């Protein structure tokens, strides 16, 4: 995706493809969405579990950004904070729900939860290579998210926080503008 500069195309195809898969699976098994974590019955409880980490993360992002002189806040952060949680929810579904959930549910072999969480976090971090700050941040994030997911199975809360924390991370720690990176090609067309 990054080598070919197809970020927007990749995101659009991924969202469409996985939406079709989720709709199809839901038509086959009506309880699968709730089981995967597309649920709101424990939204507040899950939010309260992750909120302290979110607050500490935001403070840390601004401190690191200040020290590095990498804070790059523009009006572009507003659409990113609105749109990125959708992509964050999809990522949480694909990596946390499907990987951690399936490893947890294997009948033939039971893996300890700590192994499931570690494997999922490393996979999630690897997906953000070669951006080392993103690798480190996503491993830390996925360690917590894996633990919370196995306790409460709510991808909405994880996706929301993923989007908000990820957006702020880009604009503070990394000093990048994902809005420009995603939509620049569309503007040039």
C-alpha cells in the first residue's frame, strides 16, 4: 500500500471487502456480530476500562511531541478524529477480534491468554512496519486492547479509541498529517 501510494484505494477496498464478509457471515449466523464484539450492551463498562490508558496516552503524546518538536496540529485533525475510528474499528475487528478471538476459541489447543495477547500485539505492531514509532505504539496499544477484548469483546470502543489515539499520535508524536496522505491524491486528480 505505501510502496504503490495506494493508501486511499487500499482503505476503500478493505472497508468494502470486509463489510461484505461481515454482512454475509451475519446472514449465515445471526449471533456472530455480537460474538465478534459489534455490541453496545457493555459500551460504558469497556470505555471505563480503557479511559485511564487513553488519558495517559494523550498526555504522553503531547509531552513526546513537545520534546521532539513534532506537534503538527491543523484543522485536518477534525475529519481524521471523525473518520479514523471507522478504520480503527475495522482494524480492531481484523486483528484483535479475529486473531485473538480465534486463538482463544480454538478447541484443539488452548493457548494461555497472555500468549494470545502477545501474539496479537506483535502481529498488530508488525503491520505498522517500517514506522518504528507506530510499531512500538501499536504493540503497546494491542497488549491492552487484547486483554480488554478477551474480557469484554467490544470492538466499537476499541475502534473509537484506536481512531482517536491514532489520529492524535500522528499529529503529535509522528508529526505527520494523515489527512493529506490519504486525500492528497484525490485533490490532485
